[in-house]
């Protein structure tokens, strides 16, 4: 036996289920059914199955000697452990395993016991195994024959057998023979009228059959398509409606419709489409029915599944919400459903953002065409108010957060969203900066914040208090590139932050604010921090305002000679006599037994202070004696500083 030649990748969620199944069967083989190891492994398997089955509607696995088929398509490549497990199941004559929504740990435990039993090949492999939500069918060798793809036939017989059993409510015996498609359709009609539960079982069997056929495309046997189409075609409209209403969820109905689209002719599909629409509480309008009928017409006037028809119907299925329409009538508009791009374009051309235009824009966003919406809104010549209204409809509050938290953020797209969101983007960007592990990502987000403009400053200042130091630093980095803030008080508080990097960035912000510039310089100079002192002195640009003379004089006592030299130069033009005593401490001292006045060793700081005293304070009594000593000095640099000969 051979599986189809072309394989499909195994989804991660299905692979995890299979690995848990292998583990659970192994535990069930070694321990009694009520053992803790068995019940725990069954519970874990249910936890894996529940979201997977809820997403897919049902999980159907075919078993081959060398692997598995998912919805009728061979899985390839397959890990060796899964390939070996498939071979073990095949030796037990297991053909298909199907799990529906609502599966419980009790059912899984019972299934594990059946598969782990040493007589599983006799019991499960001959008669199959059933529970409320789990079905195991045996291999059917009598239909294999001498075809090129025997497993395709075998698998289709398994799905057909499931449909027959759901239609008749039991497995037919060999004596009863194989029913015709008309008989199956008649049985389905009777079955769905009995109870919603019976109708649901028939729907699930039909959905499994259509999914298996659709997944294999043109590689599937023609006979399976023919039988499936004949059964559906023989069902009356009320029966079709009952079946669609019996689906476990609107999404299950839409999945069934999408799969069936690839199997049945357009005329039958249109009937099913109307049944699904009515079941969802959204009957198709006469206009849309007429339009779909026109799309289904071939060049010769015959009804045929053209590429246009297929694409349009798939568009409807993909976008069907299955909920009450908040804007009645709009979602039925065929121009909106089938051509949302054109609807949005027309709205921009006509400078109108009506309900249909906004709904079409949301449809494009939900379809993954968000970039196209941005391109339409950013096109030259569009009415800005209309573009803003359309973008407001698609830019939901959580969009930017989702883009920023993606495994690989799309920064060109994020930039466009930020440009449109403006100040509203600040919270998401700050959260992104706080979470970012990559320096490159942080840098990009900081640039985006800066480019938003000065309107973000109030929000940045508000977030400053209480922010972690690394976020506070980045906020201040952005504020330093914006115009002066209106309320600098939080930034003044940051000037005394315990983290030096925050203090440095706060100083840069305050130096650009006229109202806080001198206060910030004064606080920094009196604080004595070397790096901040250098920044503050440099920011004065060689001029010392009278109000800052005292703070600059405080730097003269700093241990760093470069800072002392910088302070002396700033005080060179100061008219305040307060500078004289401090400058004198830099050029002279008293020493020896008689405490005579003498000059300090010549250093750049001493020579600069001496030159300032000579130029501006030469007539000041305490300075005269110092200048006389300097004029008699044997050091030519000292004499030059006071204007003497070298």
C-alpha cells in the first residue's frame, strides 16, 4: 500500500498531539486503566486536543504502513518516532482516527485501553471503536483492488462508511449491502429531522468527507467526489438548512463551505451558501444572489465554476463574521463584500467616509490588507479628512502593540502606523521600549517617538515619575530632541535621580529650557559630579551670568584641574569682586617660618588665574602684591602672565 506521492508538512499542534498520543498509549500498555500515569497522560492529551479540534472543527488522521495522512493528505517529512507509531497502528489494522469537539478524558482513557489491548488488531482492527467524540475505523481491504492509489480509495471508503453510519444511525451489515447515494440522502433527510444531535453527527461526517476530498485536490479519486456531490444534490433545501444549523459553530459552517466549494458544482454551492447564510442569521440579498449567479455563468452561458466565481465566493467565506451586523444592510452590499478595495478607493475619490466605506476598510484590515489601506489613504491628492476617518476605523488601539510584540517587528509598517496614530502611539511605544531586549529595536522606537513631534512631550513628562531608570533615561533622550517642555518640574526631579545616566539626560533637557537652565546649572555645579559639571560649564559658552558666579566659584575647589581651568576662564570677564579671593587661592600661598607670601608652582590653572587677576583686578589691593611677586619671578611663563618680559 502506498500513500499519495506529494506530502504536506505536519503542523506543530498536530505533531504535539501525536507525540502525546504515543506517550499515552505506552503508559496504557504498561499500567492499568485507572493508574495515575494513564489518567495523567490522558488528561494531557485532552488538553492538547481541545484547542486543536476547536480550531479545525475535527481532527481526522489516516494511517498508512509508513506514516499518517492529515485530512486525506500524506504528511511528509515525518519524524521516525511518528513513522514507527503509524506502522504499529497499521499492524493493528487501524485505518482512520477521528476526534470531534467535546472530547473528554474518560473517552480518551477508554480509547487508549482499546489501542493498548493485546487483541486490538482483532477487536479495533475488525470492528472499529466508537465513543461520543472519538471514532476509529478499521482498514477496508475489499475495496483496494489493483489501482495506482489504493489508499485513496481505502480512505474514501472510511469517510463514506462514516457518513453511511451517521445517516442510518448504525453500521450496515454485509447482508444489507452498500446503499446508493439516493438511499443515503433519504436516510439523512429522516435522520436530521429526529434531533439536533443526530443532525450534528451527519454534518460532522459530511464535513470530514468534504475536507478529505478538498485537501487532496485533483489527486483524489473521481468516485469520491461523485458520491459526495450526488448525496448533497439529492438533499432538499430544508434538509440542507437543518444540516447547516446543526454545525457546532459558525466557523465550522464556513470551513465546510470553503471545502465544498472545491468539490461541488456552482449551482449546488449557491444553495449551500444560502443555507449557511440563513443559519448565521444573515440571509443573502437578492442583489448578491443575482451577482453570484452572473459570476457562475461561463462564456457559453452555462453554469461553471470559473476562476472569478471561485475567488469571489472564497472572499465571502473568508470574511463572513457569523454575528449580528452592527450596520444592517451594509454587509450585504456585493461591492463591499467582493471589492472592498474598490469601495475604499471610491470613498477617497468622492471624499466621503460613509458606513460602507468604513466597513470595507475594516474588511481589508481583517483580510490582511492593512498596508493597502495605508497606501490608499496616503495617495497624493486624497481628501485628508476622509483619509483620517478611514484610518481611524482601522487603527484599533491594540494594533500597534501587536505589531511591536511580534517575533520580528515590521518597522516600516510600524512607522506608518505611528505616523498616523501620532500622540496615541506614545503608550505602546514606551511599553515597547521598556520590553525591548535589542538595542537596535530600542533605537528605532526612540526615533519613531522623536519623529511624532512635540505633541508627545506632555505624555512623556507624565510617564517620567515612577518609570524604571532605563525607561526614564530613554524618555529624557527623546525630550532632549524636542522643543522645551511646558512643565519641567518632573525633569527637575530627575536631575537628582540616583542613577547617573538619568541625571545626565535630565540635565540635557533642562539646559534647553530658559526657565530652568540656570537653576539646573547651579544645582549641578554645587553637586560636584564631574561629568555633569563639565556639561554645565560647557553649556555656558564662555560667559558666566552674574547669577551663576557663586556656583562657578564653587568649581575652583574641584579636584579636577581641567574643570578648575574651565571655571577660571568663565570668570575672566565677571565684574563681581567675589571672584578675587578665590582666584588668589589659585596663585599664591604663605609659607616658611615668617609666613611670607609666595607664588604657587606654575600650572595651567595658576597661570590662567594670574592672567585674569592682572588684566581685570590689577588695582585691587590684595592683587598688587601678587603681581609684584610674579613680575620678579624667574619663570618666564609667570612674568608673561602678568605682562612682564619673557
